[in-house]
């Protein structure tokens, strides 16, 4: 454990759109940050007053915690390199490009005795957390059905639209809602998914939509709809949880300004700061965090099943059965 009075040294790998949120959150708790990226992000480094380190291995050696914010195909390599040096890891979703690789990362962290935190930030949005707390307290009775949606203009970087690089719409975007479904209704027995239009040789363009339907082992059913719908589409998410004794719902359109929020969602409070504060406290105390390594693996396994279902024309697929 890191001492209570010792600032954490955090090395961030990657300087894309989410990097500023991570830097802000770590600095808010007094962490000392370093940054590495192939692009040498001078403006970002100057904005936060952090040093750019050219060599990722040098950054890892100088850090207590490594934050992996780079494209999905790099997660496995960077995570294993950090874990091998005894560093705790915070990894942006998805934890890896496949459930097999996600399990490799989780197993390596467990064997090395270091902490692994998949950054499923929606668990730290106040409205989603309140629904979770209410469900856990029995406020809706037994959960029977969930309906979630997530839509927006979509990212601008071309690699997001290459399923071999960004992972695709379901892996990059809808994994948030898949994680919510697992958090609220438990493990999944079968997954059915469709994407329109389908990708061609792993590539697609906007507008693109997808639907993922889950049957949970406990009997609940979930439907998730999402899409990258093109320029000027406001980011919007919704969630409805129906149980035997009631319904809980949230829609960002009812609480956020109607102006285009861009690719990243509007926030209630600061979920990125709440997420990092939770991870840092878990590192300092050895206690639990709201999201675990197993949660990250489970979400990727459902994503894998969703893409297998898409490839099979919408047939039901069991996570981990392939």
C-alpha cells in the first residue's frame, strides 16, 4: 500500500480525448503525473504542467500507477509491461480487445499482487449510482427488465471506425451499458446483437446503430440500443430498470443542456474525479473499489459474444462458449 501522506506517482500512456479528464482527476487528489504519447502532446502537458516522457518503459519505471488511455489494441502489451514491474494499473475501457486478453491482464495482476482497475466510469455517474443503490436496497423488487441507450455524433479519429483498432461501436461505446446491465442484473446466459449497417472487412462509417439483447442467468432481460449518428447529434443516454415493485429511470436529455455535448457525455457532478478517487483510496487502503478486474473481463466477454452474434446473423451466443 502507498502511504497516506505520500503523493501517488501516476504515469499516463496516451493523450487522446479522455486524457484531460484523467489528468484533472489525478491532480485533484494531489498525484504527481507524467505523460507519454506517440504524438508528444505539448499543449496538453503545458495545460496541466506535466512532464512528457518519451519512452513508455521509462514512464512505467517512474510511476506507482500506470493509466492506460491508448487505443484498445495496445492495452494488453502496456498492462503486462506495467504489471511485470509491480505497478498498479488503471485501464480505460475496454480492458482488452478480447476476453482472452482481458483475462491474461487480470490473471497477471492477481499473480503479481497489484491492483487492476478497468475504467468503467458510468458506475460513477451520480444518477446511475443512485439507481444501483436503490436496486440493491430492494426499491424495485426483483429486477425483470432493463432498457438502456447511448447515442451521439461519434468520434472523429478514423481508427475508431476500424474494428481491428477501435473495436467498433459495441466494444467502444455500448460496453458502458453492458457493464451497467451486468452491475444491475448479474451474469448473462445469452447475447443477441445486430448492427446496421454491418461492417465490411472490419470497417464501417457513420451513421451506424446497434442493438444488444441480454438474457441474464437470474431471468432478467436487457435491451441496449446505441449509435454514432453523425455530426451535430447531441450525446444522450437513457436507462430504465423495471422490477416487480417499481421502475427507476434516467434520461440525460431531461437534466442536461440541449446543445451538442460532443462525443463525450454530459456529466452530473464529476464522475471522472469520483472514479480516480475511488481507485486511489483502494490502492492506499487495500480495500475494494466500485469496479473490479473481474468486472472488466465480464464486460469484454459479453462484447465478444455480441460480435459473434452479429457475425451469425443475430443468433443467440453464450459468453465464453466459443
